[in-house]
C-alpha cells in the first residue's frame, strides 16, 4: 500500500510542478468556490470567529467529509431513533445533493448533542427567515469570509469547502487507501481525490511561492491563520528569500 501511495504522491507532485500550483489549487467545491487547506489549529481561530450555528456546520463537515450543502440539508428526523427520540443515532444516511448518491456517516457524540440542541422542527440547521427551509451554503460562506477579514487572512482562501479538504488529508494520513477515499467522497475520477488527499502539500507550496515576495506589510500585521500557515510553509520548504533577493528575480 505504501509503495502505491508513494507512486501516487510522485504523480501529484509532478502534476503540481507542471501546472504551477495556482491551477492545482483551483479544485472547486459544489458551488465553484476555491478553497485552501489549513490545519486544525488555524481552523480553530476561524471557527471561533463564526456564528455558533455556522461553526457547528463546519465542525460536522470536518468530522464527516460531507460538502457543506449536504451538512446543512440534514433533516432533524435523521437524528431520531426507532422510537422517535432524538439523540440515539450516531450513524445517519445523507443523500448528496451534487451526486444524488447516499453516504453513510458517523457523528461523534459531542457533535450529535450540539446538533440536537439547535435542531429545528424540519432541519437541524434551519433557515433564519423560513424554518421550513435549511440554512444556505452562501450564508455560511459569507460568515467565513467575515471571519477571514477579522483574522486578516489575505493570501489563503478559507471557505466551507476547506473542511472537506481537511477531512481528506486526515483520512490519507491515517492510512486510507486512495480508491476507498474516492468512493467515500463520491469522486468520478481518482485524480480529483488525489488533489484533495494532497491538499496540505499543495497549500504549503502555494505559501512557499507567495511568502518570499509578498510585501512586508502583508505579513508584519498578518493574522493568526496566516502566521500559522507561514510557519508550515517555512517548516516544509526552508526559510523564505529576502525581499532584496525577490527584487533580483
């Protein structure tokens, strides 16, 4: 398995080199929104700046790998057991809006309890205006954009789809086979899954490419998310070039 993964990793590295990282990181979500990978520490800062319901939706996406639109469309009845009681179902089946396929996911007790506390009559994440409809993906994305501005994350694209990339990276690091991961994510092509699985390396390469020549003011007062990712980039690729070296290129 490790030999196969080594070959796949080399293929992704070659893909990134040939396509100039900026193209590789354009892998999009079901709404065409770009998203970078960030680690859990950096995501913790983003979550802290979100509204409680939106924060929970992202936490569920990180834990399950579901697209945010599928998280938001979870019906309250999905959490009921055979007796109609809430709180005794950790495993639920979600029908993906994009693919139309069913996905079986596990909800940790901590998240399940939070979902029960906020659940509306029809949907767990009910809409603000019409409780018969669920919260929209655009509402969560708007809140995350606001969080990015608060945290002064200028170089990274942190969106709801970042959660799905985080999940894919964690599954890969835990030894999940790329074919099984493709099946879980319902991707039509394994090359798409590979970009998700290597999203952390792609983001680090992006940061290494941007950090050396970024204007000083962009980073001197940068927020915690970008400082954390800057550290990751330097750790994986060495110290950044000086600004005088950048001007000489």
